[in-house]
C-alpha cells in the first residue's frame, strides 16, 4: 500500500502563518477524518497538499511513498496517485463530463496504458448506476448547471473512476441532503479496503455516521492537537470542542 506522510508542515497565506506544524500519516487501506472548528486550517491543509499557488509551504515535508510531493506540479500529484476533489475544475466550456474523465483517467494510467473507449464506457456506466446518477450526466458539459448534490456525486464518480492511492476530500458532505450524503458515503465505502487511503475533512460528525473512520484527528489553531478512533468523533458530536481546549490549555 501507499503512504502519504506530512511532517511538521508550516503553511502561510499572504505571509501569515496558518498551519503551524502539522503531522499526519495516511496509509493505504485507512480512512482518516479531520475535524475541527471553523477557521483552524483544515482547508488550508487540503489546498497545500493539492499545490494551490496561494498557499506557501514555509517548512516541513509532504511525501507520497517517499517521493517529494511539494516538488511536483499539480497534474504530477494526480498522476502520482493523489486525488483532491478541488483540483478538478469547476466548469470547462465545451468539455463533456465523460471526455474530461477519460482524459483524466488516461493521464493517470500513463502513456501506453490508456483505457479503451469501450472499457471506459462500461466502467463509467457501472459506476454511475452504483451512484444512482442520471446517465445523461456523462454527456453534459462538466459541472455546467450541475446542482450542488450532482457536483458532489460527480466528484465521487471521478474518485471511483480514477482509483487514486490516496484521496483528500474536503467538505464532501457540505450542503448535501440525506439521500445524496448516503450515496456519496456509499461510493467512498466501496473504495474502502484494499489499498485505498482517504482523508475526509469535515466540520460535521454527520458524515461519519455513514463512513466509520479508522482514525480521527482534531485540528485547532493550525495543528493536529488530538487523535483517536471513531469514538473521538462521537465525543465531539456530544460535547463539542471545549473539553479539548481545556485539556490543552488553548484559549480563543
Ligand atoms: P477551515 O477549513 O478549518 O475552516 P481554513 O483553512 O479555510 O480553515 O482557514 C484557516 C485560516 O486561514 C482562516 O483564518 C482563514 O481566514 C485563512 N485563509 C484561508 N484561506 C485564505 C485565503 N485564500 N486568503 C486569506 N486567508 C485565508
Ligand atoms: Mg514547527
Ligand atoms: Mg474548510
């Protein structure tokens, strides 16, 4: 299996330090959840892993199976097997969902290993059916006029088609009704097992009723301040974050 290793990561935006030494290791086969109050740097972590130019890594390392992720261009990160939902464009004029997915998949598979059109269509149909998606979605222009729920389902379709080594899903649950939430969770759970590793970032415990994480981390003030198992998410749901702040002597 693969391992994504984040060591003492410091990230600044416009010269202001947001992440202040994040340590995290995600292995293939594991589902990790990061929770935490708003504004504590969860999305910043996801953007830094994805290589967003606005997020400056001032020190620390990110490696995938020992390879330096920070030296890779955004598309190289995807080819190396990282999946970051946000890295996929919101809308591209004139490119259908199917075209986009096929070229993303072929880029991931590499030259000489491209998937045949027939195989691709079969795989895509199967996954769309599994995700209870309207098959017309394949021929629609990417994200054009997609509802919030359709976009999220489509991100999970991308995930299931690309079969990355490690996926980072930031707020995949936000704005979803319960049916869409169930479908999104079903997709992630189907990927589960084997070598697939996943980091779900969520503000709400609700998603974790459907996806039971192996590890839960709490982020506060730009650091992972506490880690535990699924029971940690349940305690946060019941008691909020104050007890952790007290335990650690954090003031806000
Ligand atoms: P979370 O996802 O945990 O809610 P974020 O990572 O989005 O937190 O934000 C952490 C901090 O960084 C916040 O204080 C936020 O205002 C700041 N921040 C995030 N993104 C930007 C940005 N693009 N420009 C300026 N400040 C930002
Ligand atoms: Mg440090
Ligand atoms: Mg966020």
